């Protein structure tokens, strides 16, 4: 009961972020700032109910401090006014929450938060899917562009993978996929499919005995079907190309410069060239592109924080993914690996890296820091075992001689 009270508190906070963004049409910075600060309440709830275990937190805390230092340095000589202070404080707040979740003594907290967020956000997305409008066939609501809803769908689908209960997981994945499809958000679809593919590959390497045989038989059956049913596969390929990926769309299909992203990417590179080492300022590259964001997390990070920022983000992704692959609990491992991979691939098409105010980015930070903390705790446990065995060795030797 204590665990779920904390998890639901975090889930309600993520729901509040999404709901307030929807109600204000994404265009009220003060309301969004207050929504972000609501995260103080689930953080306080966790501190009072579950507490925080400091073991393993040091590397994540040090990484957060280095990131904040690079963010501060990126503003030097580039920006005036109070906006950078808000960004730095918000980022520090979000990093603190993420590290605190990772440091929970109850290791089930992360998965519980993901399940609660998936269920609560699914209810909102069902409402959006039924009441939203379709502009050029794409889901919009209250003036908020389709890719945002695709991002929300990706967050719900990936978070649903944390559930051990098939009906709960299926519900979240179904709502997420439906929202991605209605929004025609190909970046979100790429992130989800990449996560599923990596889970299949990682799972395949762990198969043994009857499961391995069953998987090989299934794969063989699929290959036979591909050879026997080429006409049906061609129809399925055309459906996916034209009705899922919309490659025949004159505005978003082949020959449109990746839906205008090509020009935005050039603008992002041009902005980076103004300050190659530290960038033009965290979240400041938008002023150098025609649309908000470079539609690529890596180029946006490069423009915002230069080579230093891109190196930090790339290190964070690689480090957390390697750590996630060694998580002992199978369900948690699958969820964390899927979220990191999905977020990394999604970043090829949308400018979200170290972002602050959306559930997808916040769940990613929680998941990545969980992997890092889990890795450090496993190392600490092995060191304790090594010290214990070393201290017991001489004593057992003397006893045997006696």
C-alpha cells in the first residue's frame, strides 16, 4: 500500500503535466511552471513513506552536477535575462526527482510509477482520441500539434511494458499505438518498434531449452509464410507504407525533405557553428530555426550545448543502456532497456534529450538513473561479499588447522 501511494502520486503528477499543457494549449509558461513544481509533492511523499537509500547515488549525483555545469557554461556570452535561471533550476529539480526515484529502498517503485502513469495517461489519451480534431488526417487537440500526442502515445506504450499483468500492459500499449497511429507520428512509431526489436534480440540471447526450440520453430514458420504468401505480404507492405508511414503523402511523404526536417537540421548545424564547444545556450537553438526545435535530439543538443553537451548526452545513453542490460529483475530490465532504446531512437526525429516538462522525458530520466544506481549497488554488494569472504578466509584456515 505504501509503495502504490507513492507511485500513484508520481503518476498523478505526470498526468497533471499533460493535462495542464492540454488545457492551456501549450501556451502558458506560468501554468506549465506551476505544473512542474507539483512534482515536489510526490517527492515529499516518497521521502516520508519510503525514504531514500544513499548507496549507489554518488555517480548519478556527480553526473547531474557536471550536466548542470555544462548547461550554465552554455549560456555564457549568449543569453541575457532571467530565462536561463528558470531552465537551470527546472533541470536541477527534475534531475533531483529522477535520482531520488532511482534511490528508493523499494526497487519496485520505478515500475510502479510507470504502470500508474501508463494507466492514468491512457485515460487522458482516450479522451483526446475521441474529442480531438483531425487536420490533414492527423490528430490535434486544443491547437496542440500531432507530434506531441504521438510523444504521449509513445510514453504510455513504453511505460506499459513495466506491468507484469498482461491485460494492463495490453491496455497501455493499445492506447499508445492507437494515439501514435491517429497522430501519424512516425518518430514515435520508430521509437516503439526499435524498443520492441531490441527486446526481441536481447530476449533471444537468453532463451534456453524448450523456449529456444519454440522460438526457432516460430521463426521458421514465419520464414515459410514469407516464401509462400508473397502477394499478401506485398499488400501488407503497401498498407504499412501508405497508411501507417504515409510515404505517399504529398506533404509528408517521400521527396519532402523528411517533412521539412532537412532544412531544420541545416539550421541547427549552422547554430552549432556559432559556438562549437558549448553551444548557443540550453534550449536556445529554437531561435535559429523556422519551427520550434531542430526535430533531432542530437543536433538540438549539439546546437544548445556544443560538443560538450552532445558528448554528455551520448555517454548518458550508452552508460545507462549498458547498466540496464545487467539489471537482475527480468521485468524491470525489459522495461528500462525498452525505454532507453525507444527514447534514443525517437530522438532521431524529435528534439527531446534532457527535457523537463513532458512524461516521456521524465520517465526516461527516472529509468536511466535507475539503471545507473542499480549498477552501483550491484558493485557495492559484490565488494561487500569480497571483503566478507576475504575476512573469513584466514579464520576458517586457522580453524581447520586446529
